[in-house]
C-alpha cells in the first residue's frame, strides 16, 4: 500500500522567511496530493492540493510542487506570518481504488515574530 | 453550508468499557470516512463508506471496532471493549463522491481518553 514520508518533523522560521516541507510517496498510482493545516485542538483544513497532471500550483503565499518521476512533492510558504504556525500534513491518494488519503506524520511549523 | 458534525467532543472511559461516536456529514456528501489520529501523528483511515456501503475497512480492528452508516447519511463508530492504545482523536470526514478524488472536509473530532 501507499506510504508517505514527511520531513522535517519540526521547523522554526523567523517571520517573513520562507518555509519548505517535503514529502515522498511510494505508490506510483497516486494522483492527488493535498496539504492540510491543523491548528492545536482543531480539525485539519485543506490549504492547497495538486493533481498529478500538474507540476506546480500557487495560491497567494502558498505553493506546491510535484515531481512524479522522483515521487515527491513539497509545500512552500513565503513571507511567513505568526498565524502560519500550525502542524502541516501532506497526503496522497489514488483514483480508482478507495481513494483513501494516506497522511504523512506532520510538520510542526513555528513562525517566530 | 454547515460543516461535518461530530459528538461527543470529549469522552473519558476506562479500559474494557464501550464507547460510541456519531458523525453527520455535509449534506449531499456520499462518501464518509472515519480516521484515528494518535497524538503527534497524521490521521489514519479506519473505514470509508460510499452511501451506506463499506468501500475500505482494511485498517479497522474488527475484533473491537465497528461502524455503520444507516440510510447513507449519519454514521456511528463503536469501540468495544476499549484498550489504552485506543486513546486518540477520532475524526470524521466527508466528500462529494467517488470518481474524484475530492476534497475531504473534516469534523472537529472526538477526543477519547482510555484510562
């Protein structure tokens, strides 16, 4: 089955700096890669997603890149703000089967003012 | 639009007791998921329903966990008997349908503590 590895487990940056979180997946059939943000004690919320027919997607300060050959994808946050502090999870899913999401273990991002 | 609703929000039980969680998905969402999120880890899928049929329950510990989704709307997840290692947040999520994948919307979760 699918296995998703996520790095780093913790990341601390200064406000205004960029943050990058990387994930690798094992199942070449996976074709949907969402990123979720989870604040302490709250539900995971989708912040951006990418499908395998696209190499990069941007939404304001957030971007995701996908390298299907290497089977890895990354989340980029620019001009970080204290409210970006949270745990970020990557996930992978394949169409045609159960379409279940397999999540990484998460990255705790801390943005220091 | 109303989000995914779950209850209770918190539950404390002793080991070997039973517990049940309830989920009401977003109206019109045919697919419903139950996840287990242990502290410090990502959510792990326990069971997925499409309408009232089970699509995937490969990671559900069937000797103690059960779930149902009668009439293809609300769902309940039950644990009987509970073990210490069942302490976790149980998240319910829903999405439009199969043939996607589509965004999964999560509920607030039920935090279970087994003592």
